[in-house]
C-alpha cells in the first residue's frame, strides 16, 4: 500500500475498460451524479457503483452527498504512479532502441 493509504492498487483499478471510461468521464466534468454516470453505460446502477467503489478504494474518485444524490469527481493524483511507471519504461525502450541503432550502424560500416 502506498503512503496515501489506498486500499486498492491504482494499476488494478485502471485495468478495466469501464473504469478507464469512468475516469475519462469524470476528467471531462467537474463532478457528476451517479445517475448521469450510469446513463453513459449499458449496465445498471449497481454495476456502475461497484466500479466507482474500486476507483474510490484506489483513491482515484472522491464522492460527496448532496441531499439524496451522490456526486463523484476525479482525484487524478494517484495516476502519477502510472505516469512514473510509463516514463521509466519509455526511457528504457528509447535507450535500448538507440543502442540497437548504434549496433546496426557499426555492423553496416
């Protein structure tokens, strides 16, 4: 578990296409109620709620009650872990491709 006491791994949370779509929807809006999010999917409110719970456990979604309605918003900070991982491997592949190019040039020359 990371220092912000996440109950679920961020990578696990974003592994599902439905959850990635929820993240995108929330990134495009300041806040969205559950019924508006559910309307974007061909699944019931309970299924969408389960996906939102997983995102909440990873720290990616925050919610608040407004009367009888629950509104959700994105907390993108935990995605920095994913960005760091991708950046590391991007550098890894760039370095290795450069080495391969140099090796090929040496063999040709």
